[in-house]
């Protein structure tokens, strides 16, 4: 997976606008999988996922520090697209590359049978893992039913922790009041913090 260059060499649509740099954390120990969208520009430059303000917010949501977050015994990180997809005209990140998930997602997930909880972050991860065409708000609002479904591993939908979602967080105070305490309790139970 680290050597993958399909988005450059055999792209679906336009080729990746820079050299590929697949960023993910596959773990044989982690009980929590963070199924995110795609690395941002800072992750692309550093090679470290969520080493940006979104990562700070995500760690706050989880109730963990950087050491716990980056411990592969605690968290695996598998974005829908492994490489930074580039920017759109408004300087926002483009959607995850369409090449990655069909090739790598199932083999990567199969290599982590110990995962007990998948945190699906953002609409692209929601669509893949939940098969829903619902809005992000409706999907996250339905978190209790999704989390407590009988399927294993359990799944908990989250919005993306980007600053671009700050307005969404203000409009949906139930997220911090109801969902975040449950998220932190799940994390404490699974990683023992």
C-alpha cells in the first residue's frame, strides 16, 4: 500500500497533482479504527496523519493526548484516500481519490480483525461504511442506532473535525452534549485511558 502509485499512473479522472505519499496506520493491535477522508496538505508534507488543527480537535473529541493517539496499539488510521488529493478552486481539499478504496480498503480492513470500533469521519467514510446517502447531519444524528446495531465491529459516525465544520458544531450542540461523552467512554473502555 505504501508503494501505491495508481492515482498517478492509472488515475480515475485527472492524475494526482503531485507525487503520491500514501499515509495510513494499519495495526494488528488497535481496537479502534479511524476511517477518515484523506490526508490534508500538512499530513502530506510531514507524512503524519492528523498533525494539524483537525487532529487537535479530533484528539480533544477522543479525550486522548498525542502519545495515545499516535500509538498504533490504540488507533489504526485508514483514510478513504491514502494521499492528499489536492485543493479545489476555493483552497479546500478535494474529495478522496476514487482509486484507493476499491483496491485497498477491504484487504486493509481484513488485516485488522481485532478492531472493535470504527469511527467513520466525514461523508465519504459514512457512505462507504454505512451505505447511506443521507446527509452528514442526519447520519451523525442517528449515531445511537448506528453504534448499537448488532454488527461487529461497531461503527460511530462523526463529522470531520475540520475548522470548516465549526459552524455545523455550533448549530448542532447535541453533538458535544450527547455524542462526545459516549465517544470518550468508548475510547476509555477500548484503550484503557
